[in-house]
C-alpha cells in the first residue's frame, strides 16, 4: 500500500489549495478514504472522509462549508479542496486508508496559511 500526498504549500488567509493523494497497492474503489491533519505536538484529527463510491462524505465541524473531499476511482486518487483557508488550518495533512485492522498513511503535505 502506498499513499502519496501533494498540493500543500503557503497560502494567504482566504485563499484556496487542492490536495491530492495518489493511492496504489490496493483496490482503491473498495475502501473509504480519509484526510487527517496534525498540529505540532498534537494527535492527528479527522478532517474529512468519503465512502467507496463517493456518495457519503463527512466533515469535521471546523471545515464544513469550506472543504470538499472527492475521489476519482479511475485515477486511484482522493482530493481535498480547501477554500477560505484560515490560519488555524495550518497543519500537516495526511491521507489514510484502513484495510482490515491496519492503518496506512502517506508522508503528509504541509499546509501553511499566513499573510
């Protein structure tokens, strides 16, 4: 299993970024996918999750209305569109898949929101 995130960077408050997570090594369309984020010294927290076909999406209260999770099963990729970014969104973002009893993570991508 391999998950590779991309798309992070430095953006001003109010700006937008789109994160991507390219997956391989498993049947992507058969699993829920989740985006997490981690602040320095804190545990990872769920940002958004999406069902196998994309019809069921859930969001943390802090990002509802600003972030959108989506997936392209033909490309084995999950996305996180982040709009109206705030300084509190500054964190390392990870994608995750749970396969049976195991969690798999990408290397993470840094998002920094600063003026």
